[in-house]
DNA sequence: TACTGGTACTCAGTAACACTAGGTAAAGGA
DNA sequence: TCCTTTACCTAGTGTTACTGAGTACCAGTA
C-alpha cells in the first residue's frame, strides 16, 4: 500500500499544469491518451482521468503542437499516437518558463511575508 | 528600468495561486485590497489588478477565512482591512501543502521524461 | 465653487480549464 | 454470448482570473 496523504482538491492548481505535463511526457516519447492517463496517475496525479486528458490532446492538436498517427493495437481499438513537433517544443519551453516565473514569485511572497 | 522578460499569459497558472498569495500576505500583516494589489505587482505579478483581487477577498470572507474591519483613511474612502483568522491559517497551510504536492510531482515528471 | 487626480471598492460579463458522467467500440477470454 | 480490458469521445458543470466599466471619498488648486 502506497503512502497516502489525504490531499484536498487540486483542480485549480492543475489549471495549465496538466497541459505542460502532457507535453513533457510526449517530448520524451510519442504515446497515446490512455497511456498518458496511466503515466500521470503513476506520477502521483491519481485523480486525473480520461475525461481530462483527451480534451488536452485535442487542444494540443488544434494548436498544432502535436502530430497524430493512427496505430493498430493488438489489444482493443486503434490508438492515436501523438508526437510533439517543433511548435510543441516551443510551447513546452514557454510553459516551463512561465511555471518557473510563477514558482519563483510565489516563493518570494512566501519568504517576504513569513512573520 | 527593471529587467523585463516578455512573459506570455499567466492566467491559467495563476488559478488558485493568487488566493494563496493573498492569504500569505494577510498572514504577515492585516491590510486592504488596494494595498494587496500593489504588493502583488511589486512581487512581480505586474498584470494583477483590482478586478482580480477584490473578488478573492470577498471569497475569503465568504469562506470565513478572514475578519474584516472598516478603517477610515486620511486619503480617500474608508478601507476594508482584512485579517487572517484561524480558519484562514488552516486554509493557507492546506494551500502550501497542495502547492508543494503539485510542484513536486511536476518536477518528477520533468526529470523522468527528460530525453 | 469647480476641477483634477490619487485612493478605494464593486460588479456584470467573458474565457479557459479541469472535471463529471456518461457514451461508443474493438478485441480476447470465460 | 457475456464480461473485462483497452481505447477514445463529448456535453455539461463549476471555479477561477480577467476585462471594463462604474461609484465614491478626499485633498489640493485655481
């Protein structure tokens, strides 16, 4: 049994973050939605489900950040394998830059207002 | 002139974060909306304006996280000074716990999927 | 008095995102 | 044939930051 901390709702804090996480996963290796859900769950985002991930993938496709390819599977229906392209790499870099920005400023506020 | 980096829209990454930042500022010292806006701007969140902060303060009041007191000002209309109470301290602690959680998992995803 | 500018608060409407709760469908095994 | 696992999709909901406009108080000045 894994170490489980009762964690409140993370929804708001995940806004914008999950898209970055998905892009990072895709940058490492092209893969498909169902697998990404399991990767996120395995990374600790236990409550993230398909209804969250598929819209993200559609969004990335619409923005032109990924290439899509239908691949037949031995087990179950065909998979849509997503690959991060050049535009996606740029979007990912932008994400990390913005994350770093927010993260740093928040830390500053914490330190400057710590008693 | 300050070091300015062209930073894209932070809106989504700020979801949930600003409420935490406001609580942290209030924990340090009771203060009022207008001043909080300037504190956030000074901390680097340059685009955060009154239309963002005042709804947060109303929300915190509705949730019972803050106490409010009308204080006359020498300059301009009376101020609504907010004080973080016990419930607010708990909410702030919960915020930092969730922030740490998301931050850590995201870092893990970055490292595990770095090439 | 009238005007100006800085201070301080409010609120209706918008956009974006995670999430819920369903649904469809393909393949293999009992 | 039915069930499970795999794999994808989507309409609707709630929460949040943000925009833009408005109200109002006060001090100084002409």
